[in-house]
């Protein structure tokens, strides 16, 4: 068993959206993982338009793989391992964790490259449209 404490942050607008997003995220986490403690901070104004908030929670995991699954999916900003003090894992477990993490990184890289390509195409179209209108 592994016990860890996390902080997961959110930013958005309006204030209710931030609050509801974090509540829904916490409920989804509770359905899949054993949450011992949780706290959602009241959203605070950040700049002119946005609000920020966070969830602080303590979660128990069956093994390291579930811990890494949680971290790659929910991307907490702070991770604190509470138990155990020392941990021993097999090479097979470590391979599975590494492959899962790399799969997530490749997926994010693919999305990023797709978004960059779409952005370039849209930028070209905007430039072409503005050029045609000014002629």
C-alpha cells in the first residue's frame, strides 16, 4: 500500500466553473481510488477575469503503477509520499510504469503537434483573408 498527498490546481472563469470542475474531479477520483481525506479551497480571484483553486487530498494506492496512473491523468502540482518510507518494486512493475508514462507523453506530444499544425493553418488562412480584404 502506498499513501500520498496531492495538490491539484485549477484556473478558469467564472468562479462556479472552477468550483464545479474541482468537485467533479474529486468525485471521479473517489470512484477509482481510495481517498482518505480531501479539501477543496474556495476559488480566489486571479487577475481581472480568472479564478484559481485547488484540491488537497490524501489517497491510498495498491501499488506504484496506480500511483503513476493517478499522477499522469490528474497532473498534480505537488506530490508527497506519506507511506511507505522505503519501497521495493520488481523490474516488471517498473517497466509497466515506464511504458504507461511514455504512452501518455507520446499522446500529449501528438496532440501538441496536431495543435501546432492546426494553428499554423488557421494563421495562414487569417493572413490570406486579411490580405485579400486589403487589396
